[in-house]
C-alpha cells in the first residue's frame, strides 16, 4: 500500500489516567479513519484488552488494536507494543527488552526528552540496542523537545514514530504514524516498525482537544 496505513501509537484510557473508556476511544479512532490503534495505558495492558473486545463486540473493521503499555521503567517511559497482551512487565529496561524479544514486542522510547514526564533522555544513546524506534513527535510535548528526539533518532538510525499521547478522546489521531504494509494485522504492524517502514506525521491537537485535556487535568487533581 503506497500511502501507508494510519496508526495512533500512543494513547490512554480509563484503564490508567485517560478520561474515556476503551470503547469510546475505539469509536473515536474509527470515526477518524485510523487503521491501527495502539492503546498504551500506564503499566497495564488492560485498556488494550478492553479495546480489542470493544472492536469485536461492535463488529468494527477498523481500527486494529495493538496491545500496548507505557511502561515506567527505571530509566523513563517506554512504549511496549506487542502481538498479544503480556501478563507481566519488567521495570528494568534490559529485562523488559528480554521480555519484548520473547513475546514479539517492539520497544519505543516515549517522549524521550520530555521535561515533565519521566523520560529516557540520553539513555537512548547509551543503550540504543534496547529500542526499536523513538517517538520523535509526541503531540503533547514541546516542539523543540520533539526536534531533539528526531535529531537523535536520525543520528542513531532509528525509525521515528508520532503519536497523540491522548488522555481525552478528542486528542486521538492528532499526530499519527504511517505504516507501510499491505496487511492490517498486528504482526505486520510490528514488522513494519522493526524494519523502519514507517513515517511520523506531525500534528497538534485541535483547540477543542486542548481544552478537553486541560479540563480533564483539573478534574483529575480535585
Ligand atoms: Zn509518558
Ligand atoms: Zn503517555
């Protein structure tokens, strides 16, 4: 497929700190024409499992849900996207890499230069072998910090992903990754990430999405 399939590679649901349940996130992704949806709740595959169930129950053709998890490792946040949800995770990045290899998962450094979220930063230079790709555009991160991530990805020869890091459904798909594969399966998605047959598409959340995100942030703190 020449134009590539659209993938949201980073989002949250009520299974961690997101506002909307997996079912609503799936519907939103479908409405926005996303082919793949990696649900990446913090330290759990629960959101992804529920999202897969929602797609089935509603009989939707799209999106294909990629079981994901944003693992807070001892070095910072890492997106782990897998063929199937894992029953356990590891906080040590090297142990996590072993687990990823055993289970057909890819590891992506999330917002590596974020100054707000725990991020791996220059650790990607120290242990590049741990990462299949680098999130070079995170729609909630400051653009100059994303640029730094993109520069390092280029230097290290790593594929780059873009994702919304949505915590409210309005943000879903505000940035996405094009995946060059003919087949809309989880396996082909993972294979394309590994081979670097992907392209990050930068984007920012709409004003409505930004306001919804802020409102959710305030509500969560009360
Ligand atoms: Zn994060
Ligand atoms: Zn996140």
